[in-house]
C-alpha cells in the first residue's frame, strides 16, 4: 500500500528532512590509529540474489528498522517497484510513471524493500573537497578520508555528500518492465533515467569493500542515492562527479 500524498510540496519536505540532519561541524582528523565507525550497518536482501535469482520479494519491512533513531538508508522497493531513501528517519520513495516522469513521495512504515541498507547516525563530521572528484575516483577518495579520520575503512560506513555535482546519471527502477533474469544493464533499461550536467543536492549511501554483490555492484565500493529537493528528484546514482567544495559527511566518532 502506498502512502497518501502529502499536502505540502514534496520538495519542501525533502529539503526540511535534509536540513534537520545537519552535521555537527566536527572536522578533527582523529587519531592516526583506525577505529571502527561508531555505527552499525545492517543490510537486507542482496543484489546478486535480485539479479541472478529473481528474488525481488520483500526482504524487510521499512518500519521494522526505521526509526533508528537518526536512520539513513538506501534500497530498492519490493518487486522493484521503485527506490527508497531514508534521511534522518524520513522515508522517501520514488516511482517511475508511465510517461517517464517520477512520483517522489514520503512513505509510511508499512512499505517493504527487496534490498535495503541502513544505519543510525546521530552525529556527523565533514570534510570539504579541495578538488573535483571524478566518478572513477570516488571510492578511493572516500577511503582516504576514512583513513585520515581514523575510521576503519574495512568496515561498512554510511556516507553523505552535500553540495554541487556534475555529470550526474541516475535511474529509478520500474519492475513492471523487467524480464526475469536481467542483469544490471537490463535493470537500467527497465527504468526511468536521466542525466544532469550540473546539480545541487545530497547523496546518501554507503562505502564498503566487503559487500560487492550484496549492496554494492561488483567492482564498486559505494552505493549512493541522490536527493535533489528543488526538482524534486530521488533515485539511484549510476555515475557522478563531486565538485570542488562539496562536503563529505562521515560518522563522528
């Protein structure tokens, strides 16, 4: 069952959700010795099971793991009906319409996901990028920031990025158009997708070197969703360049 439409503009609600989880401003590099992130990352379902075994049924009811409190999460809805992003306990869903546009709306706790990754983060620390980070260098840049701040890069870690992006490619899955047994390319084709040369907003996601085929695609250490409140747009990130001046948010220890 889908949640009833909100009576206030979706963009305003998205913007207020993001503003409510502003970072603490803590920028200390921390100790040189790596320590585990002060959060526990939980995942439900797996990409390999969805793509290779057709397991698109519910893996978790969102309301069973949100609120955290201060939960942040990303995933795909059951039966691949769309995408889900959680920003500080606010559950947002994005569905593909028949005309190729998006239906972005707040969702109730009864919504279910075939894939969902979630963590509770009460406080964030931030680092401002001093140069553009092209898509192929994002994993390495985030890992370097984790190590600089003494966070164990072998752990799964929630990450946000706020600010300006370039060459943003995104999609929202539409399971109605997906034939059984399709791979990642088939999933992208069975989607509403788009590209933006420039955008301002937030990425919500996770870094992990140990979850390829679980919640990151093979060969990638990150899984991000983009939230652009002014459009509004919410979807899975296929590629993006992080612009100089963007802020990377990591859990505060």
